C-alpha cells in the first residue's frame, strides 16, 4: 500500500455505503495524494524532437556500416600528405594512433552530431584557430631577463646602420638633384613591415628581440645617472630582518628595534569594504582594524584604509604597534574589579575572575585579552554588538580601570595587600 498514491487503502471503505460495487470489483479511492507538489497540467515536452534509429536506418549492421563510412570517412592519401606538411613526424604518429583507436561504428551508435543552427562550425577540428571561440596563441617569445637599454652611442650606431641598409648600394647620389634622389628612393627603397615597425615603436634594447609585453624589463643596478640613488633604507643593526625598509619609520617613531617589532603579536579583527561616491563613480576601498600586543600588559589598536587589501592590512598593523599603551593588570592575569565602557550603542562590561577561570568573552574580545596578557576575565555585551564599537569599547574599558592604590592615596590612607603580608608574597 502506498501512502502517496492510496489506490487501494482503508479510505475506500467510506464509499461502500454510496453503492454496491460489482462482484469481484475493487472499490476506488478518490482521496487526493498526500504530497504538496502541484499537479502538472500537461506532460513536459522536450524542445528538440527525438529521432529514432529506425528513421535513420541504423537498425541493421549493413546500414550502420554504410552510415559510418559516409559520416566518418578515413583520410585519403592526398589528405595525409597535407597533414604531413603541417605536423611533425611525432605528431603524425600520434594522429594515426588516435585514428586507429577510435572506431567509426562507436561514433555512429553512441555519438551525437548536432544539426541545430547553434552548432559549432567544425567537428573537433583543432587545426584551425577560431578567433571567437579559441584563445589567440602567444607567438612572441618572452623578454630577455638579462637585456639592457642601449647607451646613446649604441643607439646612434644602430640608427646609422639602419639608414645605410635602406640606401641602394649600386646608385651614386653625388651628382643627382634632390628630385632624382627622391624618385629613386621611392622606386628602389621598399620598406618591409619589420623595418616600418621600427619607426612606430623603436626598440632601445640591446638584444633586439620583440617582446609580448608592454612593460619594459627592470632597470639594471648600474644604470648611468641613477646608480646608487634609489636604495631602500637598510640599517646594519637590523641583522637583515628588514631589507625592504618597511619598519624603518616605525622604528624611529617608537624606538623599538626591528626584532622587537617582529616579536609583537598582531591580528586583524574587522575588515569592511567602503565606497567613496564621486562624480566619476564609486571608488571602492578596504577598511581594516587591527590590534597589537606584546602579551605583557601593552595593547594597541590601529585603523587603516586603502584600495589594495594588503596595503590596508599592513598599515593597520603598523599603526596598532605605534599606538600601543600600557594596561593595568592585577597579578598579571586579570583586571582590577569591574569596569564598563560605552561606544555608540555598544556596552562592554568586564569583570575580574579568580585564577583558573579562563577567558569568557566573544571572539574579538578574546583576541584582545589574549594579546594583552590577561588570562582570567569575563566580559559581556548586553546591547549592540557592532564589531568596530566593541573593540573600541573594550580598549576604553581596559584603559579606564581605577587603581586601588591611587584611590587609597586620594583618601589619605595606605593600601596594604593582606595576603602578601601574611603569606610572604606567595599568594597563589
């Protein structure tokens, strides 16, 4: 019994009272199927008409053989000679092996030849390049990596040789007028396409090889006039850690060495795509917020924006290292009491916890506490959880802690840690 199509089911008993069916007849069930699919109004028809094998005459082996010879004939000796002129002997061996491996009967029985108006103009003919379908091959060789620009003397000599090759050798121009010289040059001098290309795009390289790129190769280190002028600021004290000069400006601003800068942990917390609407259209940039911490009570936040994602991320990390500031920690593991900060609609509440409690916070606040060196803390955001505001509110809360010693001094009292007095400093 099928639940989807209850042809014979218990529901048919309700129709027994309406009339007596004939002897031996099965009562019909008029209940609708239980599935929710909409019933199709008509059977789906294919866009293309199916052609049977009987209509094509491909039922008997003789008809299949005849159709195979007609549609997939073998190469004639004349065609093989033409192929040998176009392909190498190794390619001809591969072509003949492929022709021997493919049986025309299989193409007749299993293959499908399109006859619609949208079919390709060839049938697996890869010997011709179709500009619309095929990608244009790269015929020019790559540029020489060891090539260099010609000097002024070499360029002048090259131009002189080119002009000498254009002048006919068997003509004496000494006693001729300008009109006769111009007439002879027009008649005798026939510039080829390669020579005419020199005037439109003269090459200044010594290798004289055409290139398939519009970019010139990199300038040599010993180029006259610029040698020694453009060098990255390399400090021998960096021990080869900053050959590109990325951290030199940050090193002057913070006073840290490159080794200390690389030891600082940085992490990207927020990434956003921003658009600047101008009269020429939208200019899309990437905004990045990163944090930096040394794991020992110092934390910094940096924001940067750039069109290139890598540049924005690098700038944000450098600014985060530059903006690092000290964070108060109780016993180097948690904060002093409970603090609350609000930025926009985001509120961050942070509470200190006993040893071994761990970090109970969202993923962004978790990364902040771990980078600053806090191990036992609880944080929650009861209202909005904007990524940017949550990071800024957490930083504001950590920097706005009240030091109990300063409170005691303000009240004219002295704060004494009883545990350190009675336990000799071994608190935990």
